[in-house]
C-alpha cells in the first residue's frame, strides 16, 4: 500500500501507534501525540515543542512568494501552534533547503523576514540548518515555548461551550488563489491586497495569550487546514458534536471581493480554505461574550460562531444553515 492510498490521517495514526509501542508512557510527557504541539515537563519547566515544513510548489511558488515573506511565515505558523496550546514562544530554529542557484540576497531576505517576525513576538531565532535540496526550496521550523499552568489541548470541549474564532477565516485562502491565478493589479486594491498579506504574513495571536490564560478555555486549536477540518479535529479529540452557525461566520469585505474576482464562493473559502492560522476556541457560553470583548480589546477580532451541541464518539461538525436546516460539514486540506 502506498502513502497516497492510506491517506494522511491513517498514516499519522499508524506512526503514533508505533511511537507509543516503543516509548510507552513517560511521566515527563504532559501532551504527546495528536495535538498542535507536544508538552514536556523538565525540572519543573513545561516546554512546548512544535515543527512545521513548507515545500515549494506545495505550499508556495517561488514566482509569487518573496523571500522576506517566506521567512516570516515559516516561523509564524509554528508560533501559532505554541499559542494554541496556551504557550509563550521562546526560541526558534530553521532548516532551509536550497538548490544552490538562489542569490545570496535571497537567503539574506529570507532571514530578515524570520528575524522581523521573531522580534515582533519576543522569540529568539537561534539558527538551524542549511542543506542542498534537489526538489526546490524547503523550510522546516521548530519553535519552543513555555506554558505556565495546564496546557490547552484540542480535547476538553464540553457540551454547552461556545465556539469562538479569532480574525477572519478564508482571507488567506483567497489570497493564495489571487496569487495562483496571477490576478492583475491585485496590489492596487486594498481589499485584495489584504487577502494576499494574510496569506503571505500570517500574524500569530500572541497578543491574545494573556486573555486566553485568564479565562476558563476548555479547548483550542489553530486553523491551518481549514475551519471545518480543524473543528473536526477538536470535535474528535473531545468526543463531541460541534455546530457552526453558518450565518454567524465573519465574511469580511476583503474575502467577498476576492471571491468575486477569483470566481469562488466566499462561504466555501471561509469553511474549508486553509492557511488562516487563527485560533478556534471552546469556552463556557456564560463567558463567551466577555471573552470575545477581551480579545477585541487587544486589537484582535473575535466572533462566536457556534457551540458544542452534544457528545459524539468520533467527533462531528454540523452546519446550521440560514434556513434553519442542519447538515454535516466536511472539507479542508489534506496532503494525501
């Protein structure tokens, strides 16, 4: 059987099962396999560790991804994982695969982008590794953070919780398609430019950390592969059913305009488009309004978009449509 035949999630489950067989239960591991990041407790310090990889022609194209933005994004997406666990990013490492034909100025700009993002989030960039790649550009990012108190996991969502999302989902995916379709004059339109910027330079929500830690957050995940598929991951880990109120999804003016230009449905982009790196959070409904206001108070949009509607052994995501009907939601990015 080939990897593309087994699929991404069964492959990951297979690897996780093997690792558990070999390493068993270790009391130092607070959060192991199957979440945004791992958490280890070493000498009383709780470390959050995560890794991400981006490949040319899979995650980006060299023709429309400036080196500065690639460096920025490479670190930002891993910091987002740490924040989703309730952790503060501390240090980062970068592995950079190059063909050897790149100008030295390209590498300089790549690191300037990574440095800029790290400085804005209080993260130390400590170096990494550089190798020759025969398949194009490849970037791997490792970020280490520290979490005080209990880490926030995907599991933990409870019946009656409100589901809150930061920012505006779908804009980054729209930005990808604007670039992929080579839409002319994209930067002359502030609305379209915003979508491209959201794709190229996602902003990890470190400013929300203090708010997240001060409220009784039950579960959290960062939206990397699409709202629905990541909500499904939370639902599966928590063994609950999540209902998203489609009419409450924050469809920004930028998303609507970009969807019109690229010929795609704005709602579909919001539900299944990836690359947002926003936070999807489950909090008690009794504090949801106050929680959203507190997030907005630190300059980050926040919207209540659904609720945990019941228990479900395998996890399920439903969509409540404007006409009152309810349907199962599926879709999002998978590598295989």
